[in-house]
C-alpha cells in the first residue's frame, strides 16, 4: 500500500471505504497535526507509529497540506467519523464484538448503550472508564485484561489521549490474544456518549473542527492549538524545501 511521508510519519494513502473493507486485524492509529508534533520529541511514540499496522490521516488540515506534495493523500479519515461507520458496517456481524476503554467515569458505559441502540444489536460487549494514571497501576491493568478477555471482545477502542493510548496498546495487547483489532481513537468515546459534541458539518468541511474544539474548551486547548501545533507549519515548510530532518534518523 502506498504511504505518504509527512514529517517523520508514513501515512497510508487509503480511503475510508477501503479501510472499512480491509480492517480485519492490527493496530489502527490516526495521526493529526498534534500527533505529528509529538512525534518530533517522543522516540517511544515514534517507534510505535513505525510498528502500527494501520496509520491513516485523521486531519483535514494534513489532507489539504498534502496537496502540496508530489503524491497527495486521497482522503482524511477522522477516527470519530470512521468508528460509527465501522460499527454500523458490522452491526449484524456476530464475529464483531467491541470493547470501549476510556473517557471519564461512566462515559464509556453510556457510549456503549448509545452505540448498541443505534446499531440495533449488542455489538459493544463491554466498557470501562479507567482511573487517572491507570497505566501505572498494575492491579488495574490486570483487571482490564481480565475484563476484555472475559467479554469476548475482538475489537478494542482505546480513548485515553495521545500518546498514552497508543503506548498502552503496545504495552498490553499481548495479554489479550483474542483481540484482532485495536483502535487508538482519542475522544471518540466522548462523542459517542454525547457528552462532547463534534463540530457542525460546516466546520468539518472548512477544516476548522479544531477551532470548534478550541471554542468549546479554550483553556485546555489554547496551548495545543496556538503554541504547540503551529510548529507543524514550520516543519512542513522545511519538508517542502527538502530541509526537514527526522530527529530520530541518526539513532535508528
């Protein structure tokens, strides 16, 4: 499959419908601008991106900027939009059983109820909202392994923030050998629960979904969007000029 290099990430050039029909096994990661910035400083996260089976473009901004490359991305595939397509595509598939891991207390259960109601089936078989700092708590992690294994789930969506969710998946997935598909999809559980709303369609079409999120949570999102992520444009400009260097290439 063709991959498009944006900074130090190789993103698969695939459409949402192609991904939907092809995704049967592996770890799905959906980089956006913020994640590409994190990849400039986090070697562990960079190594995970290199190992992931599916790396697709989450961001309309990345999609639009890719048009300046010789081979542009064919489509942006936001995880929060792809996941509803995924569970509706598999709603009558008895071999698709989903577990939701993430969000604040009670939110994952609410998302499970909403999804099952929309799907008209019990496609989500379990849900759990972990405690703060759970990734460092051996006892809670072992309990999560047991919950997922006992649920019979073969698809697990982890939404606890990047890069924590990606790191957790690779640190723990071997303890749940019956899981075929892992999805690292950020705030998707919150969206499905209805306690966080996705941007109106006009914002999505104009590649301004990030700005809508900023308006909803200005204190939390200000640094991310107006301090950290603006560095992307500097790095991408260097890539266009052939001056960008992968910060981890010399130690690979």
